[in-house]
C-alpha cells in the first residue's frame, strides 16, 4: 500500500478530509478546505450506506425479513438495492416524506431494473417506521440505539422533514472520524456486512446501500458514495477503511484507489 500518490491525487481534486485506517491503526489523517477534526461534513447519498445494515439488524430481531414482499410486490432487499421498480427521484433536497414515497407508482416490475433513486429508501423508511411504532422508535432512533451507540458514533445533524420524519437516502452530517468508526465496524465482517456487500442480480455493482467493485489485479472494495465525491471505502481483505471528503466533480473513486495499489510511474526529466 502506497498512500502518497493517492493522497496527492485527492489534494488536486478539492480535498476536505482524508483518513485511512489499516490493521487496527489510523495511518493517515489530513484536512483541507477549512475542515478539521471537529467540523462535520454532509455525507449526501453516503447516508444510504446505513440502512442495509439497519435492515439486517432488524431482521435479526424478527422485525422484518429482507426477502418479504412489502411494497407493490417488491421485497425489502429490492428497495435497498434500488431494484424495486420505484421511480427516479428523491435526490438532494427533493426527498419525499415517508407516506408520499409509499404512495409512489411503480415504473417497472420488481427485480428487473436498477434505478438510482432516493424514493425506495423512503418507502423502506415508511415500512420500517410501521414495524418500529410498537417499540416507540423511529428508523433513526433504531439506528442510534442498535448501531451508533455500539460503536460510539455521533452524528452532528440529520435532516428532518416538515412531518417530523428523517431523510434516509441523504441528510446525515458527520465528522470524518465518526464516519471512519462505521468503516471500522464494517471491517469486522460477519453475515450482516456480507449480506450488504452481496451484489444484486440486476446491477452487480450495487449491494444494499453500497457500491461494489474489484480493482483490476487488486482487492475487492465496497463503498458509500455521495455528491461531491464523499466516500467511505471498505477493503476487507486489506483490513482498510478510508474516509474521503471533498467537493469535487473531477475526482474518480477507482483512480484514487488504484493509485494506492498501482501508483503511476514517476516521470523523470531528461538531463
């Protein structure tokens, strides 16, 4: 592993924070653009990465089943893998309230088309909220008690809609160090994480809230990704988790990762 070329690449693409955890140790911590250890950053769609794990935890408690059909013939896992046939939309500031999302009309049969969208996460939120109501909990409070408290993760803010519900596909703001705690948790593996890192049959590059890739001649990586090139990379075989915060349109995830394992050759000037 050679971090120098990757870090240099990140600096050239509007870096805000770069943290690298490997084999139980924080080996790199860097901030730029006015950010520091204490200043939280929006995750944007990186927020999606929490809900596959939350669903797996809820399945373990018999609150729901990933393979049960819950909306227009679609399963929970199809909602979280964005193959449920839900329409495009619900991105950025346009995330609908739970009940509005639940009333969405399908645009395809379940399990036949991948549509990147925030709406299926809000549909999941509506269903999950119904299951949690007897416990006096919301999806976010469930995530807080079942996961965040376990790993001492503290979020700074989470967008709340006018009806009091929270946005599940986007809206979380965390410091880089707190998002890294989630990455370290994911490195612990186990069946919950393995399920979220399993590709769906329609788009094998996506699991439950995570993008999936295998670098050519390199390791497998699962990552959460948000607008501006926010990313939480998890490389299980390398016992490595990386947080990248930025505000960039030109940064490329695979280029960054490849520079860690396959740095470009040094160009030397002729004498």
